[in-house]
């Protein structure tokens, strides 16, 4: 009897919770209202089965409860009952899956005039690329990836030269225009997800996954990674800014093209990488250091680089060490050799040439000196 009552309370409580819960989806900001409809159908079908099955159990527990002198009859087979159960389950599962298949077919078939947006995931940051005036994205390959070419674009491909390479983790999109998203990963499984767009998809290393959406609300939307991809996973955030076409075009004009970033990488005076710390800053982004180390003193998986150089670091075993060039280089070369107090020992070994190590160290150093403003800008 107690079991029947408990089940009844769970059923009524669940339905009430569903009706009064404050935890609903964020307001929709894309064309994918169908995703919300699918969610409603799933909740409806599974909710109905949940209520009916549990109420049936409540009824049988009460109706056939133990009474003195009564004996249970054993009826292992009932063709009629089986036909009913198979029929109802089939209808339920078709209702769950069929509409979703139709929506998915739409989801991966973008309109012909869609703007292309490439998203590249890497532990633990997002990068973006948009086509230039030609409207085409150039080819890419893992073997081209370097500190100055973090997207791995083919330097010999003419179609890639005018491509817009977005520096940083924020991309802008025009309001009301369909966007075809093409996604690559440099390392492990990631998943680009902007909840208000209701759009997400896994990003599998070695292949390009794709979906499309049309932003329908202006604003700045936070993007997250929706696949557990390592210790920095919760830090793998980005932003999508949706704005009117004119503002978008103005923003687009300020972004460097692939050709410009390549020229800058040669370190010509006056370009963005004309100093060792600036090169180090670019490396810190391309190698993913920034996912765990802040430069503004904020908390991270690893120590912030603000004021790190020259500081005395305390190890787990109680010993101390002065953070100088030698310390930084030794630590980056072999991150597992020492354990800094207050931080998990999770830093991966990163492939760096001696020159790259010099640049990275110079950048870390610059975050503790007066030149900090100049470099970060
Ligand atoms: Cu990338 Cu989680």
C-alpha cells in the first residue's frame, strides 16, 4: 500500500513540477522553432507513458493486494495483451522518432544562398573563419597548422587568401541571413552549441560536420562546448554577436584576411607580430594555453600569467621556486615534473620549438611588466 501511495505522489509531483518549473529553455533566437516542438513532443509522449504506466502499477498494487485465503492465478501468455502492447509501443516510438527525422533532414540541408561560417574547435577554444569577397572558403589541412596559421589553411590555395580569419573567440553574424556552419576539430570531440539558436552538432576530428540556422534576434549569445573534451572543457566558451547587415559589414572590414595574417607572421615592422611577446601571445592562443591561463589575474585551471614572472611559487611538497626564464622553460617542457600548490597537475606537454618557447616565455614575462598594455592590445 505504501508503495502505491509513494508512486502516486511521484506521478502527481512530477506533473506539477513540469507545470510550475522556472527552468524553461532560453528565448528562441533562430529559425529552429521545430527543435522546441520536438522537445514538446518528446516530453508529451514520454510524459504520457510515465503517467499511464505508473498509475496502472498503482492500481494493480491496490486492486490485487494481499488478502487472506486468496491465491494468485498464473497466466504467462496472453496473445491479445501482447498485440495491444506491441501496437501502443510502436505508435509511441514512431511519434517520438519520425518528426525528428524530418526536422534533421531540414537541419543539414542549408538554403543555397547561406553565408558560410567555419568553426574550428581545439582544446579549449573556438576559432572562426568567414569567406571573403569571393564567397569561397579555401582548403585546409592539419599539416598546415602552425602558430601563425592556427586554422591550418592551405597557403597555396588562391580561394583561401581573402578568407576572413577571426582573431579571438567572438564572431559576428548578420541578422536574418541563413548561415551554413562547417565545423572541424584539431584534436578531440567537441560540440558547438548556442542554446538560444537551438542548434548544435558534434565536431569529429578528421571530418567536417555541418548544419545551418538563421539568427532571428539581435544580441550577443554565448556559445559553449557540449562534449566533455578534457579538463578545460567548461572554459571552452565563445560568443556569437548577431547584428544588422551594415554593422556586420563594418565589423567584417576590420577583420584580417588570411593573406594579411600570413604577411604579419613574417614579423615585418609595424605588423601585429613584430615582437617576441606578440609572437608569444599568438602562440598562447594557437596552442590553447589561454584556455587555462588568464592574463588579467582572473582564476583559471592553471595560474594566471598576470604578475607570474618574478613571483615565488609554492609547490605541493612545501618547497618554493622563483619564477624566472629557466623555471618557465623547464616547466613548459616538462609540466609533470613539479606540482604547484593549489593547482591540479593536468597541464599537457606541448610541442614547441626553442624559438617558440622563447616567444612564449617572453609573452608570459610581459604580463608582469610595464609593457603589458601594449602587448595585450
Ligand atoms: Cu570542447 Cu568540451
